[in-house]
C-alpha cells in the first residue's frame, strides 16, 4: 500500500508513514435489528451505556499511554461542543471534506479514510503513545469496519427493547467472533439492555486486560485460588486431606455462551451422556460403560459395593441415585433391571409442567436428596438440589452442591447443570439465562494443589456457543448428537 501524507491537526505537522496498520476494536450500542441511531442521534438515554463507553475507551494498562477513538465527521459534530474533543483520548476524525477544519484543537487528528487513520496510528509517535484504537461511529464507518479483518473485538450495548431507528449496521459475524463476556441484563429508563464483548477467534488469546478480566471462567479460577490461599485444613473420608471453604457461589450467564471451562479439559462427551443417563432414570453404570463412559466405575465395582455393605447388590447397580430420584422419587427401589414406569413422583416432568403452565410458581424444584434412600445409594448425591426460575421469557437455575471437588468435579458439574438448564429452556421455548452454582463445602484435595496452581497460570479462551437440535422438544428424546455448537473442538 502506498504511503499517504496526512495532517495531524493537533500540531500541524506532516506525517509520512508506510504500512502496517493498527488493529482496532469497535464500541457501539445497537438494537436487536442492529439499529444504532435515529435522525443523527441516539434514540435512547442510558447513563450506564455512557459509563460503559467511557470505561472501555479510556482505560489503559500503561498509565503514560492513552487510547485513540476514530469517528466520522457527523459523529464528531453530534458531540456537544462543550464535550469536544472527548477527553483523555486521541480523537481521530475521518472526513473527505476539504473545507472541514478543526484548527489546532488539542488531542484531535483529521484523516481522509479508515486506512489512512490506521496507518497514521501505526507510525511514530502514535505507535508509542497510543495503547489501543477504538472505532465509535457513525453508521458508514461501522458498516465498513465492524466485521473487517482489522477488528479484534466488538464491545456492544445490546438494546433489547424495540426502538425505532433509521441507521443500521450489519450483524456481528459469529463465525469470526465469539462472546468473551456478557453482563446480566439490566433495566434503565424502561430499556432492557446488556453489555457484551465479542472477540475474534485467535490462537494467541486476548491481550486487552479490560476484556480479559471479565471472562466468567475467572469466577472459578479466583475461587480455586482463594481456597488454596485461605482454605481451612480439613480431613475427609478418603484420608487425603483438603483445603476447604464453606458457602461459596458462582453465577454464570447462559444467554450468549456456554460455561465449559477452557483452562482444563472437561470431558464433554461424559457430561452429555451422564446427563442423558440421569434423565432416563437409569441406575446402571453398565449403560454408561457400554458408551465408553467410565466415571461411575469405581462406585459400581464389586469391591466398593462390598465395602459399604451392599454385598447383595449386583456389580454395576448404583442404587437409587440421581436419575431414580429425578424420575421416581418415593418409589421402592429393588434393582437396576426393574421397570419403575409409573412408580414414584416424576420430579423432572413436574418441573417442565410447572415452567410451561405456572411459571411464577416458587416450588419448581428438583431434589436428588432422599434421606430414606441414602443407605441404598452407592454414593449419596453431591449436587443435590436445584430450583428453577422463569422471568421475561428466560429460565434460570440455582443448584446447591453439598460437596464440591474444585479440581475434578466442579468443572464437570458446571457444564452438566448449565446443559440441563439449556435443555429445559429449549423444550419450554424459553431462553437460558443464569446458572447459579451454590457450593457448600468447596474444597481442593491436597494432591490437587499443584495441578490447580499450574492451571491458574493458563489463560482462558472464549466459551463455546451451544446449539441444540431445534426439532427436539421432548426431554426424553435427546441423543448426544443433538448437541453441537461453535468455538470449541469438543462440540464438533
């Protein structure tokens, strides 16, 4: 690309520069139809959006640097005179008009095109003084830049309320960009909205600390770090010893992505097959073994069953564990071969019926904890209780886990109950919303401390996006092949 000569309006100097160009991030607010304006103005008043914009565009990791914001002439002129230029940032105004003059305004540059602006910012002195570049509007510039190769990230205020607009931008290309972070929805001035950051899929990871630190995987990682640093030393039934904290909570947003942890390998096939096994009501470990899933083998072995007094129990028979309680609560358990159709109370179907027919019910509950059956179980339930909540067409789940093995069990459990929430939302024609994970005894085994410390050094990647077969609407009709998505190889 040929060099261009541009005037830096901040000092009147002439800057000559070759390639390369700076990459950039987009900051925008848009409706579901990707409307961004009406009559040259924002058709909404959201102080929280202005705060979000200011935080994103002003924050730097290096206190001696600042960021640059690129905008069109109309966007520049739409800013009230007393607020021009936007403080604390280098304002780059794009215009082809030879008559447009911003004189010698401090912290303002004038360029003829996006390409020339990005080249200028890649040259000295801006390559040394500007940390990040943000494109902020207007419509023509955003249509050119939103999904372009130079765009690394998109910070979007997603307006969920229908608002009339006359200026639109393209939808985000979800084959190129994945959600990195999405806030929980909030209501302000009668407008429901949320803040989402999409990042381009790259093997190099995310460099912007303001984006990076919002990843929801840090809910898990920071809890692990806290337990290792501040947990109480406790004994346990295995004799291994743990570091433990009591009464912890993590809240995951299921609206945009699926919380399958990325700093360790989570056995996705096992997550799906075990959950389908629970839903079927089966208590036979052999059903999972036949599918190559061996996570219950230890508790189903002859040696283990004998050790807990179940000497008459057939090997592989786990007793009235999760699936039995979900589908046949209160039925008399005999063995894994018996047909329990019509016996006991079908809690899972009751949950679905209440969500569909009485969504405001405060008794939409699913319990695996049945004290009268505990002695017959190969292992008393750890994730023992879930409550579901419907609001504005969205389904949330809060699950209580009495015993939470942070190293091995919890990543699996997060994925399992997030998937259950998504499945129930799917069959009830709702949108999955929040998964709240409440941990009773959250612990790290002493033998897991070093591996978890190694895991804490790894950088999260974008969570995958889960897709469920749209033709399946019966909770009992799913197969593993009905679950797919993009952004994570385990979903392929």
